[in-house]
């Protein structure tokens, strides 16, 4: 039986590394509810580091500020959670209707 090996090339979209701030938006309005550090982003999702707690499957609203794309308001779902010593890495898959530029 042959098992598939997943590599970076098998991702849906190439990732770009970032080190910028992500504004995590609350349920109502556009006021930031918190901030996180953007680790990387692609056309289908992003990864950010935060001290706040999100559960797998949680909806996320965020504002990303990217040099080439400008300000993007995105919605997505937490699809992976990686616990680290002082923070947690969250992978978010963007909803198809998000403003991703």
C-alpha cells in the first residue's frame, strides 16, 4: 500500500511569509477585539500567532494589512491549532466570500 506524501507543493495556494499585525474583529461592527501576529498568508487562508484562545472550527473575522494588497477584511474558519510554549498558532481557511483582493 502506497501512502501519499504531502509537501509544500501540494498546498492549494503558495504561502507568503509575513510578520505583521492582524486585527481580530468582534462580532459587531469593525472595531478590533484583539490583535495577533500574522505568520503567513495565501489566497486560501492564513496562519497567525495569538495568546487568545480559539477552538477548532471557530469562525474568525480579521483585518489584514498587506503591502501589495492593502487592507483586507476576511472571514474564515479555524482549521488547525498548534500549541506552543507562550502562544498558539492558528490556521484559518478563508470563506469564499471574503474580501481578499
